[in-house]
C-alpha cells in the first residue's frame, strides 16, 4: 500500500509534468535533515595579474577588496543556503578601470505550517558575458568590457500539500522577476543586425491538483489538475499565456512500477507588439541598445494553439533513493517527450537526469533554474575573479543548472533539452559535475521586427564542474572548469566556444585568517570574430569572522 500511494503522486500540478513531483518528494527527505545554522561573514583583499594571450599580449594588474557572507541552515522541515559577495576592483593603470560587482545565489524552503505548507524562494546575481551571436556565459570569463553585463533573478511563492479525507490536495504558486542590465554598447551580429538583448520580465506559475491514490477508493489512482504559466517580457511587450486543465490516472503493475497517463485541454498564446518606427520605417533603438516598443501598435499573435493534450508514461521507484519517470505525449500542438531520473546511492551523493520541453523566455528559464537548485549547497566561485561558476556543490537538486544560460536574446522560445548532474561528498572530497544540451526555437510575430528570428534555433552544449579536496585541517585545494559550445541559428552568426579553468590552494594561518594562491585560464573561440584568451594569477588573504 505504501508503494502504490507513492506512485499515485506522480502527476502533479506544478509544473505540469511528472518530473516536478520527484523533486518535491526528494526535497522533502532532505528538509528533514538537521544541520543547524552556519553563518560565515568575511572580508578579503587580493592582488591579481592577468596576461592576455590572444588577440593581444597586454599584462595588467589590479587589486580587489571584497566583503561577503556564506550561510546555511537546516531544520526538520526548513532549510536554505546563501552566498553573497560585494567586490571593488582598483586598476593600476588606465587599461583596467575601477569596478564594483555584486554576485550571489540563494535558495530556501521554509516551513510555514509543518511540512504541509512551505514558502519557497531563490535569488541570483551574476555577471554575464554576451557574445556577438547572442550566446552567454555566466561569470563573464573574468572580463569587464563592453560585452559584460549584470543579471538579477528572484522568485518566491507558497507550496501546499494536504489530505481531505482520502484525497490528497497539492498546489503551488511562483512569482518571479528577472533583469539584465544594458550593455555599454549595442550588440550587433557579424552582418550588422541588432541583437535585441533581454531587458526584464515578470513570471507567474500556478497549479493545483486533487487526487486519490490507488487502492483507496479505486484500484487505480485518479486525479484532476490545472495550471497557469504567464510571462511578460518588457522587450516589445512580449507575452506567454498558457492555461491547461487535465485528468490523470495511475495504474500500478507491480509494487514499484506504475503506468501513468493523462488527458486534458490547453490554450497557449504567444504575442508581442512591433518596434517603434522612424520616418524611414527603420526601427528605433533606445539608449540601452534595445528596440523601443510601439505601445500604440496592436498586439501581434506569434503563436496560438488550443485543444486536446495527452501523455502516457511509466514510473519506476524501487526504493526511496531511486526513481525513474519517462513519458511521451502531445502538447504545444506537437509531440513532446520528457523524463526524469533521480538516484541517490547514499546520503552524500546524488545523480539526476532531466529531459524537458517547454515554452519559455530567458527570465522564465532562469527562474526555473533557481527552482531546480537544492537548498543545501556551497557556492563554487572562481578563485581568481570571485564570480559564481556554473555549479554549486551539494547533494540535492540540479546543482549545475546555472551553466545552461544559453542565449540572452529577448525572444520567446520553445526549449527542448537534457541535463545531467552528479554531486556529493566522499571523505575529504566534494564535487559537482554537470553536462547538457539545450535547443531553443524562437517564436516571433510575422509583422514585427523580430520576424526574422521566427523558427531559428540556437543550440548550446555545456559542461561544468567544481571539485574540492581537504588536504589537512589547515589547507585545501579546489578545482573548477566549465565550457559551453553555442551555435546560433542565424545565418552566418557562427559558433562560440567559451571555457574557464581554475585552481586554488588555501592555507589557514590562524583562526579566521586564510591565504589563497590561485591561477586561471579563460577563453572564447569564435567562428566569425577574433578569439580571446587570458591567464590570471592571484594571491590574497581572507578573514572570516
């Protein structure tokens, strides 16, 4: 009975696929882990030298000071982690300008009324480097130039799970906001076309479901649910509005295998306005390098579908530490495929694989990425630049999801892909490794300035890792590496391959005072633009209060 009741929870209301339920059940276990409260504020000073290897040979030196805090807490039903850092850089010559940087990542789940009502939240602040074909890389590869910008994202909302008689009721709501600061100069492709970079967006995700487990009232499990996905992108007033209702059934075929299926109705609409035009009918570009929206123009429907949706699949759950879901169906007017594997061989490591298909924007994708993170992690930062890497180190959630930022284009897209992540701790080692593929097919109105991007597909292959090793009670080593291959669907835009490799040695001298020596190699290889490569070295001191 216990196994079949667990199987009945497969289809949940938020998001509208089976995979989210697996994350919720897994996080429920980790929330019950007592780990107390740990707060570690610090100040830091360092000296950095950077040698440009390509295309030039400049060598520059700068100093930096920073203040930050790394914190985490865990109770029976509440947990969270945060890493926040402010840094000021002082250049030693005109070649390096002074700069301020704020970076941070946070994720928490707070019990409002025991395990049945929680408040979920997450936030990110990071530098991002935009290339000429629209591709991005988190952390900016250590550069402060015309191609580097700052992104911010935050979300919050409640989640509820309760029993009404023999029926289980689940529901959730997420409100998210994402913003990218304007670049110093407008970005254009190799052909001179303007890239409309993402500005800001507000996302709403809501869902609810009521269901009966197998062998309660019926030998099979049944449920009814509904959901809503609304995203408003400021660029050209773009909008995603997706509403669905569905019924589902769970059929146990053995103590740990169940067949699942569902059918329902969905209405999806993607729309926008055109850019403001000048006397020559050319689009007006604002001081931030983005198209100016013609608010008086009628809303243009870029994509619209409504009608029957369905899916069928299988769930295998041989133990509380292993679960597999896979399915196929029809949604967004075409076939869709999805799946999720979660394997936790022990309390200190986990493997996750996710296959996804959704309609999204850059802001919505980033909010979803934060929601995928676990609540118990350590931020992995580039020891030379201080920037966040593509991974955090933890044993729950998709801890390398930040590596798949993809394109910073403002357009709405259909995203299909797969991500794989493995993380954990073993003895004196801690690690997170992730890889994946993301394909974004853009959706734009026929009579708008973005019409040329309609149907083009940007593809990103990414790999990220972070490893730490405790040498003894006073010293440790850390290694980080990330790489991404971005290929734009725009003709002649070409590909971009970005990579970052770093290593650091940390030594504790007295209580609270730590010295660091680090080296790093960052680079970008481009098909239609000059390559960039730089090597850096750092020595510094940190005092942790």
